C-alpha cells in the first residue's frame, strides 16, 4: 500500500494526479485484502486497468487499485471454435496478437486498441466494424456489495454502442476479473466492410485477406491517424458519436449538405469528428491541450504538461461550440474522475 502516489504513469493522458492510497493486486485474495483495507477506512475506490479511458481532473482522495491479474487459457469447443479466457490485467493488444499467432479469429479488427482486457466489456470496445459483443461469451466479476464472485453472460451485460451494464446500473459495483471470448479456429469471418479497411488492403495489394492481414490493415490505419499514447497523451476518441433523430438529421442536411450520417432505424449516427472539425477545432491548441490534427475526436495532452482540469475545460468548449452550430449535445466517452 503506497500513500500520496502519483497516477501519472497510470493514465494514458499522462496527467498528474495523486491517489491518497495506491496498490497493485495480482490475485483475487490480494484484491479482497485491499477491499477490507478500504472498508475499514471508508475509502472511495478507483479501479485502474490500462488507464486509457479516464481523465483525472483532481487528486483522488481514496484507494486506487491497479488490477494486474494475468493469464490466458483456452478450451476447445469443436473443430472450428475455441473459448479463450484472459484475465483482466492482460494488455488488450498483446492478447489480440496472442490469438492471431494461434490463428484464432474474431479479434483482428480490434487490433491496437489501448487498454486492458478487463475494461473491454465496460464500454463494449469497438473499431472497424467489430465490437466485443460480437465475440463475447461471459465475464467473471467480483461483486463489491457482497464480495461474491459471479458471472455475466452476453445478455446480462446489456451491451450497446460504447455502453454496458457496467457503465449504467452496475457502475461501481462490479470488478471485472476475466473475460471469455468465442473465437474461430479455421472458418474465420473476415470483416472488411469498413471503408478504410478496404482501401488499406488495396494499398497492401491483398485480395483475399487472412485475419492477420486484417489486423495489419487496422494497425496501419490506426497508426496513420491516431496518436500513440506512449508519445502523446490521449485517451482515443474523447466523445461518442451522437445519435440523432432522422428528422433532425434531414433538417441539418438542408443547412450543411456535406454532413455525414449512418442511419439506424429512425435514428442517425453522426461522426463527432466531422462536427468538431466543422467548428474549427481540428489541430487547434489552447495552452497545453489540443484537438489532434488528423482526428479531431481525439483530444491530446499536446505539451505533456496539461492538467486534467485543462483537458476537461477544453472538452467543454468543444461541446458548447458543437451545440451552438449544430444543436447536437456531444457526450464524453472518457470517464471523468
Ligand atoms: N471525420 C472528420 N474529421 C475528423 C475525424 C473524422 O470529418 O477530424 C470523419 C471521417 O472522415 C469519417 C468519419 O468522420 O468519415 C468517421 O471517422 P473515423 O472512421 O475516423 O471513425 P470515428 O467515428 O471518428 C470511431 C470510433 C473509434 C474507432 C473508429 C474506427 C467512436 C467514438 N470512435 O471513430 O474508436 O477506432 O470509429 O472504427 O465510436 C475510441 O473509441 O477510442 C476509438 C478510437
């Protein structure tokens, strides 16, 4: 147990914030011990995975617990399917690469997403035509109300776009300890619908892609426009893509003929990056914070010296200007602490 501990290395924005107490746990027993410690002192809890989806806006007056549970196991179902279980502290991308080396298909479109396996169900991580709900089977969690272990299946997780029960009524109640995915061993379903994947495969001269080729294409696309958190502090997309009623979209289309939208029933999903760019934010810097020059949905710690509060205020300015120009209220995807 450490006191007054800097969380700077544990959040991908790289902002300074101190936790009153900090501990790293490697086993469920260690986790339970940490919980007893916090209960005895009535401390608030903050669980840290890869730190890739949080913005620390102030010091944390409680116990921050970094989940370092490691291990990957497999169980064959039949000739074509395998269940793969990874513990929460496994790095997401290394887990994807491990599966690709074994030629297990299903995770390739999710290559190079920062963060750990344990946080992937929280916001149903997704990219390039796949979300984890597509291959998710279950996750084992510790219920903080009674310290019992329980399992959530696909339906119980109530996955939505960047959403799950763990962000809604289960918020703060469950600690995800491991996640099980169902992957394919040979009859892989290759997902190339996402426009950028198609053109990247063409660039690479690949006509019949393998799952490894898809991963390569996704890595190339991400590296070409998303900043590497190891070099520039960021947490990926800062906002969700908003979904608006078709009527509102058609109205906007009259005024802004280039507006893009992906219809879904009587709603339309609009790319937040486009809205933000149209408000003049792309590449714009205020003090230590900027909107990334190649993807305006990503807010960066441009100088490395930004505070969480500065980043938060910058995001509020973006929300206000998008609201004023388009009448659309952007919602933050990143968890604000
Ligand atoms: N766009 C702009 N200007 C910008 C950025 C984007 O006009 O500055 C336009 C693009 O031209 C494109 C559209 O917006 O037509 C969508 O852009 P992109 O393909 O880059 O995807 P996105 O909707 O901005 C989402 C996810 C990403 C994920 C990509 C690929 C959300 C909030 N973000 O971004 O996820 O990698 O799709 O599937 O849904 C993350 O969550 O951290 C993340 C990076």
